[in-house]
C-alpha cells in the first residue's frame, strides 16, 4: 500500500503539473514556473508560522499569493525599471527564496520544515499522514486528498476555459483585438501554478515541481502537434516518471522525488534522440546512409 | 551581542571571522565578475542551471575518488557543468524547444540526478558524507584558511584570464556576429568564458549554496547596470557589489549565528538592487520622478508666461499686472498652481509682485514672447510641412513648444522662411536681439 | 457618404519616441485601402492603434462612426506573420475556428454553426484539404491564407491586414488579392499594409502614405504622385527627428 500511495501522490502531482506546464511551455514561461516554485517559500513559511501547515486551507491560497507577487515583481522590474527579462526573473526568485530560508531558520522552533525538505520533499512520509473520519476510519493520506482536489480544480479550469487558454497562449495579440482581457488569463495560470507548487511542496520540494512542470510537457511537445495530445501525453509521461522513479529509488535506495525527476529526464532524452523523423539519432542514421 | 563584538567583527579582529569574510568577499567578487558577462549575453539564467548541474559532478567525483579533495570535486563540477551546457545547446539547436525551456529542463534533470546520487551515497557509501551537502546550502560559516587560500588562488586565475581576454569577451557578448566577421575564434572564447563561469559557480556555491547561486551571478550585474552605461565602471561596480554582499552577508549571519550565511548574502544583494533601482542617477525612480516634476514645472511656468502674453496681446499690454484669477482664464487650472508658477517665476526674476497681482519684468516679457513664438512656429510647421489641419495643431504645439531648442528654432525659422503669421492668423512674435 | 474609419490627430510613442505624429485621415465605406511607408514608419503601429492594442498618447479613432468597443465584432485583424509561433501544436482548422471566438463565448463549446463558418472560410481560401495539418507544415502563402481564413470566419465588415503579401509567391499573391477584391465587392472594407509600391498602385483604390507623420491620404490616382512618394520614402523630416530626440532625452510628455 505504501508504494501505491507514494506513486499515486507523484502521479497526481505529475498530472496537475503536466497540464499547467504545457501552457507554461507554450507561453515561453518555463523559467517563470521555475521562479514561482522557489518564490512561494516565504508564503509557505508564513503559513506554517501562523497556523501549522495542515490546519487551514485558506492559508494555502495565501501562500500561493506569493506566486502572484513573484510575477508582479518580475513584470515591474522588466517593464517599469527596464531590467532585462532574464535578470528580472533571477533577481526576484532568489530574493524571495532567501527570504523564505531566513524565515524558516529564524523560526525554526515553530516551522516544521527543514532545508532538505524544501529542496526535495518527503514523499516517503506521505502514506504515514492519514486522514481519519469521525468514526476513526482512515480515508487515505492527507497529501493525496490535497493534491487530488488541486487536480480537480485545474481540470475544471482548463476544460471550461479551453478556448481562452489556447487563444491567449497562441495569439495574445489577436485575443486582445477581440477585446479579451489576456492579463486575467495570465494571472489565472500563475495562480494555478502557485497553488500547485504550494500544495506539493511538502511531498516533493521545489525542484521536483519544476521537473514535473517542465520536463514531461517538453517531452510531449516534441512528440505531438496537437495541443490536446500534448496535454494528455504530458500527463502520461508525468505518471510514467513517477512509477519509474519510485522503483528506481527502491533499487538505488535513494531519494524518491529525485528519482522521479531523473526518470522524467530520461524519457525526455529518449524523445530528444529517438523521436521519429526529427530525433538527433534518427537524423544521424539517415545522414550516414 | 555586545558592541565590542560588532566592532571586532567589522575590523576582522577574530581569525575565524577574518577567514569567513575573506572567503565570501572573494567568492562574491569572482562570481559577480563572470556574472557581468552572463548578464551582457542575456544568459544569466544559464548560471542558475549550471549551479544546479554541478551537484552530480561533485557527488560522482566523491564516489569515485573516495575523497573530498576540493581539486577532484572541482573537476567533477566542471565536467557536469559542461555536460549541462551541452545539453542546453543540443536542445535549442536540435529541437523546437526554446532556450528558457532548455534551461529549466537541464536544471531540474541534473539536479534530480545530483539528489539521487547524493542520497544513494548517503545510504550506500562507506565514506564520510558530511560536508557534501554544503554544496546545497553553502558553508560560509565554517570556512578555514585552507579554503580561503584555494578560493584566492582560483579567484586570481579567474581575474587573470578575464583581464587578458577582456576585449574578446566583451566583443562576443555584445555582438557575436561582428566578432565572427572579425575572424575572432568565437567558439574558443565562448568555451573559455563558459569554463570560467562554471569554475566561479563551483566556487560560489560553497558560500551561498546551489539554489541561491543565481543571485551571486545575476544580481550584482543587474544592479550595476542601473548606475552606468560605461563598460569599465559597470564591471568595477559589479565586482564591488559582489564583495559588499559577501562582507555584510557574513556580518549579518554573524550577528544571528543560527542563520545560514547564503540567504543573508542574497538579502544584501537584493537590498543593493533596491537601492540601485530607486536612487541610481538617470534610470532610478527618484531621478525619473524628479525629471518628471521638473518637466511639469517647466510646462507650468511657461504656460503662465504665455498667459500674460495672450491676455495683453491685442491691446499691446503684455507688461500690465495681472491677478492669478485673470491669468487662469487662459490656463484653466487650479488657482493654487497658478500662484505656484508665479512664485517660481518671481524667484527667476521674470515676474514681480504688485500687491495681489503680478507683472512681467523685461526678462519675463522676452521669455513670454519666446514661448509664444515657438508655439506659433510649430503650429505653422505642422500645417505647412506636415499638412495637418489647423484645427488640430494647437494640442501638439502646447507640448512641443516646451522642448524646442534654439537650434531647432533656427531650423524652423529657416525652413518656414522667416514667417510672420501663424495658421490662426496671429502674429508670430520676433525675438529682439 | 459615411466613413468606415476616421483617425483624428493620432499620436503614439514608444518609450517617449514618437512613432505616429498627429496622424489624421478618413476612409469612406466600401473601399480597398492600402497603407504604404518605409520600414519603421509606423504602419503596424497604426493598425494596432485601430485595434486598441497600443495606448495612443493623443487623438481618437472611430470605426463606422463609433468607438472600437461598440463595433469590435465587426472588425477583424490579421497580424504580421512574424509574430506567430509556428511551432505551436495547433491545426489549421483550430486556428480558423478562433475566428468565431468572442469575449462572451470563451467559456463555451464550438457550435455547429461555428464549425460551418470555419469550413466555409477554409473553402474560400482553398485550404480545405489541409485542415488537419499543423500550421508549420504549410508554405508561406498557405500560412498567410490560414490567417485570412480566420478573419473571414469572423464575418466582419472591416478587415485589417498587416502585410499579407510578405514572403508569398506570385501565384499566392494573386490568389490573396483575388480574395480581398471579392470581399470588397461584397461591400466589406479592407485595409492592408503593403510594401511593394508597384502593385500598391494597382491593388488599392485608396492610399494612406505614412512616415511617422501622414504624408497623404486619398484616392490612389490623386495621391500616388512622385512628390508624395518622395516625401514618404525620402527619409524622416530632420526637425521631427531632433524634436523626437529632445522628448526622449528630457523624458518630456508629447501631450501635456
Ligand atoms: N513595442 C515596441 N517598443 C518600442 N519600439 C517599438 C515597438 N514596436 C515598434 N517600435 C518602433 O516603432 C517604430 C514603428 O514600428 P512599426 O512596427 O509600426 O513599423 P512598420 O511601419 O510596421 O515597419 P515594418 O515595415 O518593418 O513592418 C519602429 O521604429 C519600431 O522600432
Ligand atoms: Mg509592420
């Protein structure tokens, strides 16, 4: 059962991130995703500080607000101060991440988070933290419920707003010429990314969130030329990575979250080298014939 | 902590403190220096990817050699840093993925490998693992003199190469195409610059850790760029900011010992950015605001002067005293602003106060004629040369009259053939010399 | 005769640098109009201002005598081709289907009617057989036609196209021109940014000549003159340049 819950947690996260990551990738915002996943740390630290992580779900949303703050600061540096974009991103997320670490160290006694957990989480403990009904029956791990609800929110948002997402990602200018407020779509996506980062932090840490947000969508992007296919493939590759990762970690006796990231990377490399028609190896073989 | 302790720290009286401060200052300066090039090449986030990608190299070097000899670890770091850069290049050149995605992929994949290796080593290796995770979070507080000597040596190597190849590096950063056309061996210099970057990052992560390394590379350069457009000064400031951050960062974490040094260094860097963004001359917010206020003031007082002229124009009574209320009939603003404009003009000796009213001085008359002249010249130019309907030109002239320099005025007069009458049939005042 | 488009005193700056300066003209209804001018003369900016994509510093624009927001559904815009991400995983049919999107139906689903309109538009541009292709797997001329089809699917009254003939071979150019003419004959208004002077005189009955300022606007036979071309392509006015520099240097607002 332990294995199942861990893989299931990874899969839920992979599905959420795969969907959101596809849109981040297509909007050329992969590094913004990276930045957000680091920059929510102070929000998480504050949430722990105020109430302890699990007691108040509104706090999660509060923590996710730090993702919005990140995008706002980046935009401000970029557009108003006219700092170049790459630097704006780097300056912002390192500042917020450092702030988060300082908060965690300063209130070490009240915040039950350590630096390792921030980086690569404690997915192995997920099955231990169960939710019980009033009658004392276990209904599964808390993380699974949280990530499940998160996934449902994302699914609803993406399915209902499909036209808006595809339009604002593909042709922002045309969307605005139709009178559509593209900033609303932009910030909604940022909010969903922040929320996903915050709820998965505890189990997999900042880095795996980035890995899941970027790598499976990139793999899917290489293999598909339809958005729907790409989103579905992202989810498939993400879920596959969590299964492979779990067993890789079991064989090597190493970090589960790290192994999941590695598996996602392996799948990506396979696609990069061997994808039909354009793969590096495939091209090379054709060339030498 | 007593104030004596603080002073001891600031003067570096304690040997351990001296080592920590020296170490972080050297690392901060070196990383900032190579960062200035990453910044100019708009590749600062590659530094972030490299910082994460070094982890597997270090752990593998440790697993293979069984020792924590910094030299071995550094070689491992260089190799995996290089692999990461190659992966990024392969992705960008061989697929439809763009640079930012490639960076994020390399970063999270290599870091994942690093974490797997690190945890594998922790669980399976005989060797003593403690100390390897300092690469994750930095270990500034425990630097000893051996470390510092090593850092100093590497920093000297870095500075040496950069000073020798400075011009080539600047050239490939600014205009790669041009460098190629000049017959420069661009590939070699890029390789060298990347190697130096990896080296500096491998050093730097020992001070601030992997995640925050990006700050050491990016933030000093981004702050310095606010202050200057000159290359030499930019690089100098960048290094200075890196060193200041090292110094005060270690100081801050010294005052709160349970705190890690890295985040404090980053906080100091962020603070430097904030100061730069607000106070830098030209680009800073304060300076921009001041410019804006100055412009608004110029507009206000010139409009007040014009108002004197307009009211008195038909009866040739430009020098007659006027009350703010009268002046505002033309200006259509708040009385308060009219009075403010008048008092500024009074200071410039262009108006004098007569009871509750004001009158133009000789200087003020000249000035008011000049502005009306510019306004009407511009209106005429718009109608004559830009074929704009006279009913639309006033708006534009209201703004442009304030920026016409004497040289432009001269040109206008010439192109319009020394005109007398504006498109609305008013006379264009002549400047008496 | 009513005007399809009226531009009054339009001034647009980017970072203080004036790109359009006091531009004013009107286009009567039912015309096929060309905008010509050298690179960087503000043609794209002109179209973006009409579509409300840039914030003007001054002036006003009226479409069919009304503000853009009132008549948005009647106006359709085809952006410059460079701005499209051709690697985006999207098919021809999906792009054309976007022509049916509005502010209100974004949360809805595609209706049968939308589908029919999209197919009809594809038929018109002769791309029906390519409808399931990903957009990068088309030739330059076909790609351009996809975006024209998207505009057609919108069933607007005013079509605004930014350089639809750029990078297109002679056959495609003729086909696209044919389409535009057909639209015009159905009583639609067409406004096209165009680069080639020779064909401009041939294609358009009405011309806007732009070089930061408006050089001329009117029926082609009246405005397509040697001297107007000279002022359009003979470089910027010196004085405008000097003033532009002053504005930028002093961060002066171009409107009070
Ligand atoms: N977003 C922007 N920020 C700053 N400057 C801009 C921006 N967009 C355009 N410009 C500048 O404004 C001027 C006019 O640009 P615009 O795109 O309107 O020209 P154009 O006439 O369409 O040129 P082309 O024939 O090359 O398409 C150019 O000098 C351009 O550099
Ligand atoms: Mg253009």
